[in-house]
C-alpha cells in the first residue's frame, strides 16, 4: 500500500504556464507519493506535457510552486531537476542520434578518469550492466543510436533515467512508438521502479495503459485540472468522460456514456 | 612486444578457438568491419592516393611525387589544416564561420605591427622575446574575436552565418586600418621560423626522432586501449587487425619521414656552411607542418576524449536533447568560436612568418578553403558528424589538387573550376554512401 501519511514526494501547486496569452496550463495542482504511479491523461493540447516540463526544468512555470518532500524548490533548468533526483523520459526520447548508447546514457554526466578524460570503457561497462537488467536483447553498444530500432532507442532513454538513482521519474508517452512485446517490457519496468519506492508521473493518451498501471489518475482538459481520482474508485468510462466532457465521475449519466461510445473509438 | 603476445593469448582464450582469429577474412568489407577501421577515413586515404598517382602520371616530367614537391605540399597545406580542425567543431554544432580569412588579416596585421613597430621601440628589433610576445598577443586577440562572435551567436541568437558574414567585412576593414593598408615587413627573425622557410626546419635527425616518438605513441595508445577493454572483459579486436594496424600506421609514418628527408638543403647553402660540395643535408620537417600536426593531435584529443568535445557532438546531433541533458549549450558554442579564433591566430602567425610580411589582404578567400577542407573531410552541414583527421586530409586533398595543377601549368580560374567540382563531387559521394549505409 502507498503510505500517504507524510508529505508528498512532489507537489506541483497552482502551476500556470502561458504562451502568448494562451493559458497552456492554468492553476493546476497535482502530487505524487513514494512508490506511486500517477497517470496524467487528457486529449491533445490538454497541457499534460507543458505541466510536466515545469518539473523537469525544460520550461519554467509563470507562477506556482514546486515542493519536494514538502519543501519548496526552484527548478530553472534541467540540471536543477536532475540534482533533485528528477529524471524525465521525453516523448521524443531526446537522444543525440549521432552518439552511441553509452554516450547517450551518460550525456551531460560523463564518467571521466582522474585526469578528466572520458572513460569510454567504464561508461560502456555500466551501460552493459544496465541493459542486461532493462533489455537483455540490447547488444549494440558502439553504433550511433540512429541505427537502432524504436524499442532499443526507448531502452537507451529509460536507462538514462534510471541509472542516476532517480527518486522521481517522469515518463511522457513511454510506449507510443513500441510494439506489444516492448510495451509489456516497459510496463514491467514501471512496476519494478514502483516497487523500489520511486514516484512516477506517467503521461499517456492511451487510457488503458494508464488504467492498468496508475494508482491515481489526474485528468486535464484545456489546461485545467478536471480532477484527480483513485483508480480503484472509477471505471474507464468515467475517466473517459472526464477527459472528453470534463465531468466528475459522480456527474456522469448513462446517456453520457452512450454518447461516448457512439462517438467511436475516442481513446486512441 | 611481450605485452602484445600476452594479450594475444588472453584474447584467444576469450574467443575459445585459438586458431580462428588468424583465419583469413573473406572479403574487404569483413576485413574493414572486424578490424574496426574507420571506413570513411580509409576511403579518403585511398582518394588522396589516387589523386597523387594520377598527378604523378600526368604532370610534365613526373614531378608530383618528388620529395621536394611533397615537402612543399606539406608546408602549403598546414595553414588551412590548422584552421580546418577548428571549423570542424563549428560546423558539427550546425554553425559556420565565414570570418576566418578576415580575422586572420586583422590578427596578422596586429602581430606584424607589434614585432615591427611597437616592440622594437621598447627594446630593439629582433629581440629574443619579441616573437613570443607577438605570438601570444595574436593568439589572445584571435580567441577574443572568435569568442565575441560566439557570444552574439549563442546568447543573442543571431544566426552564425550573419554574425560571421558581418565579421567578414568588419575585420577585413579593420585590418586595413592597422597600417592604413600598408605592408608591414620584415618580420622578426625568430618569428619567421614559424613559417618554415630555409631556417624553419628541424633537420633530418630530429625528423626521425619525431617519427619514432609518433610510432611509440601509436603502439602505447593501442596497448592501453586493449588492456582497458580486456579488464572489463569486452570483445577485443582480432590480433591480426591490431598488429596489422600498428604496423601499417607506424610504417606509413616512418616512410613519410624517410621520403621527406630526401628533400635536401640547396647546394648553395651547403657551400655557404663550408661543407664539401655534394653533401646531402636533409631539410627535415618544416616547423609549420609540426605545428599543424600538433594542432591535429590536440584537437582530436579535445574532440574525442574531453567533455567539451562530447558536448559539441551532442549539440550537433540534437540541440534540444543536449539542452535537456543539462549541457550548457550556449557556453559550449562560445568556446567553439573562441577555439576557432585561437587557431586562426596561430594560422595567421604561420602565414605572415612565411610571407615575411603582414598585408591587409592576408587570408583573402581563405574561409572558403577552410570550410571546403572540413567538408571534403567528411564534416556534415546537418550537424553532429565530422572528424579532425578528416579535415586535415581534406586540406591535403585541396592543396594536392592545386599543387598538381600548378605543376601542369593550369591557370588559376581553371583551378577553381576543378576544386569546385571536386568539392561537390566529394560531398555527393559521401551523401550517397551514407544514404546506403542508413538503409
């Protein structure tokens, strides 16, 4: 069970981000406890990624607070986030395609010898050990990552996030580019990280993905938080109604659900 | 050699089949793959060899491959080679520096004025400290000019093409202002050694020393690398490839020294030194060539073994990813421009020393030669790809074409036509090969 007696691992409080007058994120508050997976769902342009970029340091919030272990912190760039133990797996993966897998895992945090030279063998060794845990099929440690398959590239991005003793992992659409076997692998990994006591923000447009993995689900619509619900208290249809109509689970009528299903496969 | 044998048996045990490693490989492709040779670099060496052989066959009197011509070629290539190593890092980060020729002029004029006008007022002309003061000020000025342009590119966000196009005009104009367009000559006699010339060579014996040191370094580096990989239990390169590579590269180094050492000091100079007529004294490697080689080694080290180099390639491969990985991309860009400026300062010193004069037209059109050398050497404008060694080879290819055509008495405009065609051809070939490799 998740212990929610202490302060949350992370709390994003009243976050606002505007792009030229348009509120991409408007007064959103979400939190995350150790060993918990919180799913962030919403349609395209709901503001999920923008919200989470304020936590990973990719884009500062215009206003609002970020608290780690109950203490306010300031995150101005990705370095600040990493120092606080926040690692992000971006939807785009954010890999340098011309560099090999070990180089990408350690990008910005290279291992060096005493003289400050890059220690290629140590980085390759660490990456081999990581991969034997994450993806035993991964064998190509010398080719630039552009020549790897989507799943292998995803493994590199994940390896980078988990290697540095992260406490908080943000995953933005981690399975969007993957086949069924690789998706199952990522799901296994998410459960493993959760067991280890990490907090995970899982962003996905696939409601079934989130429903399988998350302990709580926060729903966003047009930059605002519709609500946060315990997964066990809601049905998939109720979450869908939140995503599409912005209705709270109690307000959903049979007619709404019928309408959702008439609209065709909206869950993507 | 015992070390090599020890690791040979160690590797054989790893593979489990001692005899297999020495089995003759099936095809060229498999040789290249299992020897882990950089195929692109090998291809460039083959192209250079072809150019040399063709020129040897078609130049009147077959004079291209004479020690004298190759020695001259080495000196003439060094100025472009020095700057091309810096241009690689600039282009790898998806930028460009069009100002290098103009910066060369302004730095050259300042260094010329310092040693010809200012310092002699302080002490005397040809004072032993003059050359070093002039050189250090020149390097610092070059680095400052480069970094200044880099700040505008990285922090203000003006495209490097525009910033350095402006620099191209500004610095050339300022170079003219230093001495109102007049030529500054002669240069300090110690400073002139930087340019080679009759005194600026290290002689036959020291050239051999350089060659042997290079061979020892090649062997040592391979051993260290192999031992490191063995310690982690990684797959090792097959022994035939390891030994073959060391033998080929050391052999090439020593052969080059031997051949260049056959370029002798002119008979008149021999007589002046009171030696019996007919004595052969090797010129040995020219100082600018040594400078260019040292720059290539240091820049390769920076590009491949230091964090800065890794960040340069990271930014080139994916600027957003580099930023998200926590790399300070802006200061890295400024450093690449500063380093470029420093190398331009060094190249300017070599150039005015060679000419024994500083002129405000110094380095006119040089930016295009430098960019062409980097690009012929495999540096890609899409970013993230390019090697220092490739750029040096690129400079050598360009200069070989020019040198060969001069020997054939082809006039300058036609030379430009040929160099232009080769530039486009080289990149076309590279693009086709890369597209195939990607499939």
